[in-house]
C-alpha cells in the first residue's frame, strides 16, 4: 500500500491509516519532518518504522547506521532487517502571551503566561507518566534532537531553496549569520532537582548525538537507554570562542574532552528523564529540524521504548 503525504498532512494520518489497514511495517520515504510525523502515529504500537531517507539532514537514519546514499541497502533493511526498540522524546512548549515580554515578573520559580493570559505553572502542563500515551495536541515528538538558541536560529534561517541547493550544509551557512547573536538566559531543572541558572548559546535535548559529516555532538547519548542527554553549549570571545567550540566537538568525537576552565567554549552535559526550562524572553524552539514556535517555557520528557524501528541485521 502506498500513501502520499500532503501539505496538510505530512505523514501522521497516512501512518495511522496504514496501521488500521494491517501494515506489518511502515516505510517512510522522506526527510526528518516526515519521519517525525510517522513516528508520532506509530508511538506505543508494535508496528515498526523503516526508513528510506530522502531529506536534507536524515538524522535518524545516520544515527541508526542506515546508509543515506544506498537505496538498495535501504530497501533490503526495510523488508528484511531486524526490529529494535528506541526511545522517543516529547517536548511541550508554553508560548508567550502578547504582553508577557514586558510585564512578566521574574522570580526564583515564576509562573508563565499562556496564550489566553492565564498563569500556568510548568508542573500543571497536561503530560502523562513516562510510559503513558502522550497528549498529541500539546506535545511535539522528536527522535534525534530538540533545542533552542543557536540551533533553532539555524533551522529558522535555512529555507527550502537553499537546502535543495547545498543540502545539510545550508544550516552551517545560515549559522554564520548568528555567531554574534545574544546568549540565552534560562533556568533549568533536571528531574525533580532544583532550578539552576544558565547562560548559553544553545540548549539541546538529545535522544542520540550524531550529526551529518560524522560530527558527534553528544558522545554519550544512546537511543535506547531510557534517558535524554542535555547539553548546554556556550562560547565567549567572538570567533575565538566558536573556533574553540569546533575543536572541542571534533576532539570529543575522538574520545577526548577538555576540562580547562579557561577555555573560551563550554559544553556541559547532563542526563535526565524529565527536564523543565524557563526563559527570560521568548525563543524559537526546534524539534528534529522543524520549528514549533516561540516559547517562554518548555517541558521535555522521554518515552522509553516508545517506537520500534527497523535496522540492518
């Protein structure tokens, strides 16, 4: 059975129809956005998802070691590979109220305003337990990585025409424009711990940590360990800091990490099942390369073994 995506439905409805029709595997031929939509439909089911990557980043395929340039291998894996369970990440955003940027009073643990103007604490957001069915109208699924700050700015600036011309390199070309952007001030809570203040270039929540070109951004992230890896990335000193960050990322991919306190770049890692974030001002948020709007607060959680995927034997 073949189901074609549309602008209005990028894969969620089609995948649900395939499951209802009795499909034993759902093969996604498309980019990360299509993969994400199909994964949302298959979350919590026993129907595996197979990949024929045809997008710009193809991040999940790269992290599952599915060759992005070998169609024969992709089809062979889809039809006769083995199934494995992987975790899913779910991200809930609290959008800013029109007047919140000027009138919100910051406290150690402030309430945040919803779009209708009513105050809502992060703990009151309607999510379920770690293994329960997510609320699709409030949460966004991600399979690889979500974040805010520099990475979301890159996603926002890389238009479809540029991505068609140069592929995933488009994100890096756009990123150059944002090297001197202001750092993001936020408060972060891991699990049930206390709130900590951070000032970062970008904050990432990762289910797995590999990027195109063999770049390993989060070396400890495992796709099936029941946790999300959190990375706070910061630079100082302009281009010197960014050059230091690039070198740090390359070296950690080889298994070496710097603990030099005077380094003009910083990557701090944590692991958690649930994460809450409160922002001093609205920031764009992305999930697997798709923008989900501006937010003044986030709540992120992991769904262990939430999806079955087909990989090479």
